[in-house]
C-alpha cells in the first residue's frame, strides 16, 4: 500500500490519544474496553504533554493525505521501562491498514531516527498473544524479561 512516513507535526499530537487506544491489544473473544481507559495514569504516561519532553519523538504513516498510523517514543516509566536513558516505544495502525508492512516501515524509520539521535537501545512491552511480537522480532527486538502476560523487548541501536 502506498504510504509516506514523516515526523508527526505538533498540531497532530492530539491523534496520539486515538492511536494509544488503537494500540491496546484485544484478544479474540474479548470486548474492547471503553475509550476512557486511556485516561488511566499508567496509560497517560504514553501521551500526556507529548512534545514537551526533550526525548519525545513521533512518526506517522500517511496515505492519500490521511494519517493511518503512528510510532512514538519517549523516556517514561511505562510497562517496557528499562532505564532512564532508554526510550520506550508505542506503535499503532488503524485496523484497515494492518498487514501491509506499514507498521514495519514505521518501526524501521523510528529505529533509524533514534540511532541518529545517539540512543543506544530502545524498549517496548507487548502482550505475549499479540501478533506484533513477530514483527518486533523481525526488526531485531529480543525478549529480555517477561511476566505472565507480557514480554519486555529491547533492540540495540
């Protein structure tokens, strides 16, 4: 699918709430939570005041002038937190645009951007049942820790 990857503009940051909600993995047979779930403190860490911290960076995927996906990173105390020098990632695509390689393209562009910014590694947390685990492994992430529900994955840059 034709798409363009570009840095997210400040006036697009409001979209991060929607992408955060769409990033929530919903196992088959489970009803999605209400959108208000993203107001919980442990999820707000991904988006609150985004762009105000020096380490905040986001890319979007766009097709036909419409933003269809985003990947963003910041140093935060989230589920995938490793240390205060390692940014954590979140990535999300609208459902109709999944399975076309756009997520991989977003991720590879973000990894290159973080490397150019001299970060040594990047981390994320992902539920073990999430189909995205395969993509993360394919772009070089390795499992460094786990709990009963999630993997903590790291990629050296």
